[in-house]
C-alpha cells in the first residue's frame, strides 16, 4: 500500500482527526463456550493481534478515509503510549496503524510501563460474543497520565485537528481534563469537536462540567444508562440497584444529554436493532441495523462505527460548515458507519477486521 506520507496533502482545509486513547496487544482465544470454575476446555484457536479502543478507532478513522486504495482524504493522527522496545509494537501495532493511514509520531514509547494488553475470549456458540480482560500498562502511564503533555502534542501537529476522538481506556483524570479543555477551550483556537465514546464507563462516571458542550456522544444502551446516571449525580458502577433511569428508552434518555450537558449529537447503538440518533436542534430517528449472513467476532465493531462516523463528521466540518448543519447528513453517516460495522463482525480480530471505505458498497 502507498505510504501515508506519499498521499497526504497538507492544506488548511484538510480534515484532521486526532485520536487520543489506548493501544493494546490482543490475545484472542476462540472457544465453543467459556469454561466454568475449575474447568479446562480445548479451545479452537489463539491469535495475537493489534488492538485497544484508541488504536481500533484510529484504524477505523484511517480506513474510512481511504476513498480508493491510493487516496486518503482525511489526516488521522494517534496519541497514545506503548512499552519501550516492545517487539509487538514495532512488528504488529505500528505497522497496522500506519498501513491504515494513521500518523504514529506522537505515540510515546515508555520506559515506565509495558504495552497494554487485552485477553479476549470469543464464544462461538453464542454468535461470536466476547469477554475481555484488560491490563492498562502504558495506557495509564507517561504521557497518558499528563493532560498538559497531550495538549502540547496536539498543538505541535502541522494541521490542527477539527475532530478529537476519545474513549474510556485511559485515566479518568486525563479524560476529564481533555474534555474540559477541548469542549471549552482557553481560546477559540483551542476548541475542537469532541467525539466521545465512554467505553468502558468509569465507575466514578463523567462530571457534568467535563461533558458539557461535547459535540458527539456515542454509547451503547448500557453505557447510555450509566452516563445518564452520572450526569444525574447517581452511582454508575452498580446496575444491580435499579433507578428510574434504567427503564427509559433511547428516545427518553437522549434529551437528558442535550438539555443537561448541551451535547449536540447523541448516538445510542442498539445492536442488531440499529442506532438511535438525536440532535440538540431536534433531528432524531432510528437507522436500522444491517443483516449479515454470519457473525464471526464482534470485537472492534463499536470502534469501527465510531471511526466511520467521526470521519464523516470531520469531512463535513472541514468545509466550514457549522456542527448544527450536520443534522442533514447524520442519517447517511450512521448508515455508512453501520455498514462498516456489519463488515467488521464477519471477520476475526480487532484492527485487521476493520474494512477500508473502498470495500463497502
């Protein structure tokens, strides 16, 4: 594939997405079913792949921007951290990102922590559903624990990002600081449109002050309940203690984020049922899910959705349009993101399962 440096054109109007988040090595075991306590089973396969929600979403943004095999129309950069001299980074993670069109120069190689890892169990008997254990490692050390360093790295980039994508696999303190900075901005030049995917939701939740004026909030149904609890000042970590919020439908939950936190766009993914979308300016609806012949592995499907939607938003904003005007294109952006996620679940793995835009009809 043509290298990213050969195809990027640095111009003020070039859309730029900066993804700030986690990088992991995924150890994926496929098994007919998960073992019970004390039980040993023979699994089907083991693979070692590149992952982490930040890395997956950066890959999805990059691949979504390849309108042909030779042409990438959106700059995508990644800020994250890995362990120094980690053979998995040099031979697996870095090549996977760069071959997907992601600029990796702001990924720190830390002497203080190992590369993050995820152990993923894919249960074949129930349609490829997964269970995941995460060791944060470098995702919670070095630059990823220092808001000022991250902001400095963003400012040093040749093209200022119009969209910043974030998730929940870096320290909560870092996430809160970055949300407050980009959503408010010390000056108008420091502002960015934040696409926030609070996955996983921090047990302590997200403060209302940090969430206010977020451009796009993308959640699944469980995360939507947890986040609605959070902005209401209720505990989010124990869903076994129900509250009145837990029974609300997406169309009842979304307005809470518009009214209380002034979030412009709320997307609630509903699995096979599709995606509910709502905007602060009154546009709302459901985009139906895409049927697939067979679900192989759901790993990175949500990250694929986030990346494709973020890319559509970045292209729109780079034309000088106001965020509110994206209402007219939101349904089509969700449809394309759904189609990409549907392609993803028919393949195994995380980063490598994410499709390029030219693969989607």
